[in-house]
């Protein structure tokens, strides 16, 4: 009678302390029981009788010839397994041998189907469960594409497996499209932009001339649009999956895209690159810079430039919303943060201050100077102003610094006379607004000549630093206990002097009238301009032109009656000023007033002129 055996397979994988006969792998989960002579003498019909083996403590009521069940290679009873920790270069001992029921521990496939059973550097035949090295390999193989998420095997469910299958297909499709992108296509610039050179029409036999030959040369063009479209469609489709699946798919797709490299010779600068930013802002028109003695030139392919252009167009809508952030900070009462945020740059775009319109500039001056904000969310369509709860007032010096910085970085406002007039009015105003939302003028005392001269010299240094470093640091002279408000007004006036020296203004009457009752500041302006007689004459010529062309609406129609006395002082100032060049202006105003002035409404003005 042939030998028979019984195979007992443990349900758990904990160590049993029993070694399988003929195996080197300790603590096998398979126990082989050889039949002894007593067992062998039992006939088939008597096998149901109970027999007890005292040695093993087993009660066997029935036995038959064992069938070899599927098992891991290291548990095989037919072939000896030699245990090793991390041997992958070659099979150890007879580990490459296997029976029909041996399974690969790594692949969970029959050993006969394992592609890496004896492959050098892999050698799955040496794998077993008691090695941390091989166990990690098995975990990676079972988790598959989800390995990057560091999931535990017990966490892998149907949703995650579905996400894995989606990612694997996406990875295959993405690899194909990205490889095409990396190869590029041969084309020319003329295929993108039609060549406008006259040689194509003038010379029928010539394809191109020397002037436009560069546009027809063969170049490699890299078009990322197919890759982008594939990713977009994949994410739109994945959006309909379950939340867990979608989250894993989204992160997996992002991880694969981040691994993409750009083709050799294709320059794509980061948005925050200093050279690119300076070119986009118009600060560098050559596209060149020198870094550590080496010249660097900004060069990107035409498709990159077109993509940047489209991106900037899309950002324009978002930029309008970002530009309202300082206003809503003011609505919340955080005026200091709002002032700082005006100069905060968003991505590649300039700061909000660079895009302010004259109307917006006036609004922010009123808000910061008075601590009041327009009612509602539309700052330009409300005539009602209110004080936000819990606001912290802004110092007048800080308001002036913000105003000067805005004018320095905003070319439109810098060239606009009305914006300068608004800043002058803010310097002469009270911390409250009139009912109509206008500034309330305050008369400041004229400082002594010595103090004015010190401020003039110091202001030039402050403004020079503003022009070069875009910052304003005021020395202690501007915080004098005697003339702090006067010093701020002189700083603004000195900045106006530099503006007039830079270029002529198209109109100046509103600027001259902005000083209101502070005629000493206007005198300060003319004295500072007197160092450049050409600039002073140009200012006065423009003033006379304004009086002739504007019908003097600023003199008799827009000013309230309370400011009529100011006009009288203004005329007296022009007549009595030591420079004779001012007198034609005064005579022109007097002639107009004698012709149009309503004596019943503005008696005080004529009395002031007569007394003078």
C-alpha cells in the first residue's frame, strides 16, 4: 500500500513552532502527517472509527490521501525553499523549482505565469513573507498605481481600485500625447503669422527675400494643447465619480503632470521670474539682463508667448475683482492694511495702485484722510458716506505718503492735473468731508522762510529716494510740533514742482485754485519754480490760456460762496507778487470779474480786491 499523508493548513499566518518535514523555511503554515502502520492497517470501511494520536493530541475520525492545495512557493512541500533576506540577483538554492500549485508571493500568480520568477534584479522565486524587504515588494505590487498615496492594504477598496484603473489608462494615454509634444512639429513662423513682406507680390519668382527669410526657416514648434485637452477631458469625466475615487484621481493626475519636463531648447520662464516680470511691466524693453557677469536674454517660443497672452486676458477679469480688495478693507475699517494692499502685486500683474483711475484716486484720498467710506458696494455710485465701526484713523503723513507713491507708480495719474489738485486739497483739508463729499479746506499758518527752505531741501532728497527706491521715509522735520501740516503741504508742492519740470501740463487753473486760502503755499510753488524761468513762464501761460478757454467756471460757478474771499486773495496775490510775470494773469481775472461777477452774491471778493 502506497504511503499516504494528511496536510493540515493553518488559517492564520502566525508562527506555529512546527517545522515542515523536508523544508528549510521555518514555521511553515503546512503540517505534514505521515501515516503510521496503525493508520495504514485500517480498512476503508473502518476509517470512520475514531483514532487518537497521543503524540500530537489530535483526534482523527477520518483520513484520506491529501490533495496538494495552492500555496506560496516558500510553503511548498515538494521542493526545498532556501530563505534569504533580500537576494534579487539570482535564485537561491532550488528556489526556482516549483510544483503546479506554487504561487508567486509577489505577483499572486502561479509561479509558471510569473514574468519575473528568475529575472535578475527581481527573482520573485526568492520571495517569502518573513522578510520586510520582500513584504514591501508585495505591498507595492498589490497596491499598484496607488503606492504613491501610501495606502495600507486594508484600506484598498473597490473605489480605490477603480481610481487605480482610471489612472493607469490615463497614464498610458498621457504618455502617448506627451511624447508627441516632446518630439515637436516642423513648421515656420510664417505658418502662424502670414508674412507681410512685399517680396512675395513684387517678385513672382522669389519665395522670400533676405529681409523675411528668417520667417520661412524651418523651426520646431511644440504644441501642448493636445496634452492639455486630454487632461481637461479626463478630469471632467472623473468629476462624475464617487468622492473618494475623484480625489485620488485628481491627485494622481497632478502628480503625473508635475513629472513632465519641457523639451530641450524650449524656454518657459516662471511667472514670478524677475526678468519676465520686468518685461511684462514695461520696466525692461530690451528683454536683457546681466547675472553674475553673464548676459541673459528673454526668449520664448511663439506658442508660449501666445499662451501667456491668453492667460493675461483671462486674468483681466479676475484682476478687476482683486483691485477691489483695498476698498473692501476700507469698508471693514482696516485703512492701514488697505493702504499697504494698494501696492501689493498679484502674480505677474502690477499693483492695484498702478491701475487706479483719477476718480478712484480721489476716492481713496477721501477715505484715508477722513476715515469715511461710501455707502454700498459700488464706491462711485453713492453720494452718502459713513464711518465704519471699529476703524483706526490713518495719520495725515501716511495719507500723503500713500498719495505720492500712487502718483509715482501710476503714469496716468502722474500726468493728470486733477489728481495733483486732489492731493493738494487733501493736504489742505480737515479730517471731515462736506455734505456733498468734498474736502473741507483748512488754513494753515505760513512758516518762517528759514523753515520753508529746510523743508524744500529735505523734500528734494525724500522725493529722489521715492523715484529710485519706491519708498518714502520722512525725517523728523516733517513731524515738527510747530508746522507738521504745513510741512506736508510743502512736500506735496515740491513734488508738484518736479512734475512741472518733468513735462508741461495741459491745464493748471484747478491746481492753483486747490490751495484755497493757503496762498503762502502757492507763493512757495512759484518761488520753487523761479529757479527755472522757462517752467514758470509755461505755467503762467497755461494759466492765462485756462482763463480764456474755460470761461472761468472755476471762479464763479463751482466754488461755494464761502470761498469767494479766497478768489479775492488769489487776485491780490497775483498782483502783489514780486515777479511781474504774474500780473497779466491777475489783470485777466479782474477784467473777467468786472464783466461777469454778480456783486450781490460776491461782495466780499470785490471788497478784498479794492482794499488791496
